[in-house]
C-alpha cells in the first residue's frame, strides 16, 4: 500500500514515473505518426491560448494546478523529443563513422 509515504518516497516514485513517461513518449515519437502525435500533445497542452482566459494577478488554485500539470506535460514531451534527436544524431554519427565494406 502507498499510505504514509515519506516525501522522499513520493519524490522517488514521481521521478520513476516521469522517467518511464519520457522513455515511452520518446519511443512513440521515434516514428513519423508518433512524432506528429507527440507534437500535437505539446501544442495542445497550453492552459491559456490567445488570452482566452486571464488568470489575473494571482490565479486561483485550480488555474495554478492546471498550469503546473501543463508545464510538466510540456517538460516530459520536450525531454522525449530531445532524446529522440540525440539518439538520431548518435545513430547518424555511428553510420558516418562505420567503415565502408570493400567488395572488390
């Protein structure tokens, strides 16, 4: 059971979930259709678009909570897309550095 978890235990669990979500999102974004889906997630995860809502000087709790959730989603998606780019660069570098076969 997860009752009475210490702050450290909660933080550890949240970090594990975040790592898993980044890895899964990166896996999805590795393909063309998956990348389009992840890009839509990033674009659609905005609390306020074109000044639809004005939270005022001090946003209420629900607005602030939604903004925190949107910020985390943005962070996860951005980390996943950066991971896909990094893996692509590594694969390209390995491919460029691979010796050409000589079939002579």
